[in-house]
């Protein structure tokens, strides 16, 4: 692996929308450099997206304490506008494949060390390998907790933002230098030109969404050239992310030719723009939103998030707009505002907030419109067959299902077929609510993070292992993994 401290990367590619500046500085040759360290053998999990289930057929069995007084027509099922029956929607997209998306935005959400933004001096950054090896820059700090909401039934769901990626640019494959304990200089923590694939892979494991943005076609390129480069970028990202295709295209600097290209691209199914679209109102979402651009806005400061969210929280739910924010570099105000979201509307507050990536929201809304739910009753058991649409390149086969006609006090147990890998349930209004997750490899993902903790014995890894275990439905296999954490 190349030692990045010996590289001077100047990105002046023609047409790279939000112009990239020289993100390394000249080094003093008289200062000694740490030796090269190859950390390419670090074990890293990456969800096998190429094999994700399509058209999942979930079966839920609700065993009742006594037979229902009515027939199956008394059972009414519905999928709410927002997952987990939340009432407030917030989204954040970070443009330009920024290095800070990993060591600041993602780190803050997931309880990792945060590199503060220094507006007058040097700001430092780190990579996945630095985090794993405990080689961190000076002045990092922690919020002391993760940021998120719950699934409505006591299980944590961390915030999921979106980062744009730049598959065509070589900086995503650049090496990094790890030298734990070396403090003579901190060149290895200087900001890189952008995110590296190793960083993106870990972010994706934790639910961060990805989007395409600037392409090597150039700012003034015609639509057909942009379309060609969209496919080139797709092929690279698919190879790096185990078959995952990118459905979201984020408009760079108001270039509507990108949106024109997105309309005809087979992979792009949802888009984000700064103009030319209406605010998204979840309660009024009456279509599947395919190829419908979503409106977002750049703010002067992360502090403005509080103003926007407070305003929408006071609007009646049937007219409440999503708060959708765009940012390039997340400074300290964005970290503080995400903490405020957690403490005010998230799991440590009213727990009324859903903070998904746009891709996750798009899929949930699509599934909401196209899932088929068929109830039946046999003796004391209410059975629900849930047929998901067989749509290519969908990675969030999960919904919240509300059921009226039975009360939680009538329920003896809830179980499912093997297609369902995540299951939680509880009372909702005068009925019950069930969260169904059919992601095929949830158990393998949880197993990896459990094994990671058993090797490292780090408290941060224990927190992550428990988080991934909480996604699984109850089973003997889950119980066995939980028992390993007690050893």
C-alpha cells in the first residue's frame, strides 16, 4: 500500500462540479516520516448486496389467547407513511465524497471518535484503518453515545445519512498510513481528496446511503456523455460494493443535465435537487416516487437545522414536510445539531423522528405502495402473508405493518417464516404494530461484529455487536450469539 504521506494530490479534473482543491500540503523534508504500514489484511465485512432477496414472501403468525370474535374481514392492515410509525422526517446528504463524512458525520452517529473542525487552524481526519488500529489524531472526542431513534418497540435504529461517492476518481483507492503511537508529526491525518472505499464499505454496513454526484464527463458535457459516465461509475461502484447499484443521483451545483440523464438511466430511480421540485410531504405521498426528484436545501450553518425541524414539528402531520438538508463539509455545528435531534426528537427525546437515507426512504415508500398483505385466520392464529415487489437492486426489504381488529393484550406470541430475519412488535393505538425485515444476510452481519468484539474486547465493538444483534428476530442462533458476548 502506498504511503500517502509521500503523495501530493492535486485534483483539478475538468468539470468536477464542486471544485476540488489541493488537499495535501507540502511536507518539510527535514522532518522524519513514519514507516509505511500495510493494513490491507484487516478483516472487513461487506454486506453481499449482489445476492439480496427480491420479491420476499414473508409470513407472520400471530397466536392469540382466544379465538377472534369476528372473521377475517374485521382485520385491517396498513403500512404507515413513515417507518416505525414516526411523525417527523429528516434527511441529510453530504456532497463531494468528503473525507469528513466518515470521521465526523458517520463517527458522531455511531459513537466513534470525532475529529473536530478547526476553523482557524489544522483540522485532522482519519480512515477506517486508523480507527481499527487505534491510531487517531490529536483532539478527537466522543459524544459518549450513539445517535438515533427506536423502532417503536425498544430497539435502537441509528440515523442514516447519505454520502455521495466518486467512483471514477483514483483517490477512492489511495493508500493510507497507520503508525500507532507516532507523534512526531501528523501528516497521515491530513485531509485526503475524498472518501476511500474502505471508509465507504464500513459506512454502508451501518446503513449509510450512497449516491452518485459529480462525474468525469465535465460540467458542460451533453446529456449523452453524462449518461455514459453514469454507467462507468456504476460499474466501478458495483465492483467495489459487492454488486450494489446506486439508485440515487444528486444534482451537482444545479446542473439539470444530470437530472435529464437520470430520467433515462436504468439504475437511477430517485434524485435530489436544489430547485425545480416540491417539498416532500409523507402523508401526501400517493405514488411510488420513481424518477421523482426530491427537494433539499443547503444551510448557512448546521444550527439552522434546529429552526427547520422545530418549524415542521409544529405543523399538523397531514401537511408536515420532510426536512431535507444538503451539506459539503460537516463542521462542529452539524455534529451538535445531530446530537440535538437525538436528544429532542430521537431515542433520548420524543422518539418521533425517522432519519433515513433518501434511498431507504424511496424503497420504503415504494414497498408501501406495492406490498400485498393477505390476512387469514385459522383457529387461534392470525396469519399475514406479505409479498414484497420483485424489484431489482432493492436493498431494504422491510416495512412497518399496522394491524387493527386485535389488541396487544390478546396476543400470545408472534412468529414468522425463515424469510423474515428481523421482527419486532408491540402495541400501537388500539391495535398492534409489527416491523418486518427480510434482509437475507442480517445474521452473517451480526456474527461478524460479534466475532470482532470477541477478538478485540473493545467496548465500542461490544456496542456495535449488540446493535447488530438487536436487528435479528428472536431465535436459538441469536441467543447463542448473545451468550458469546457474556463470556
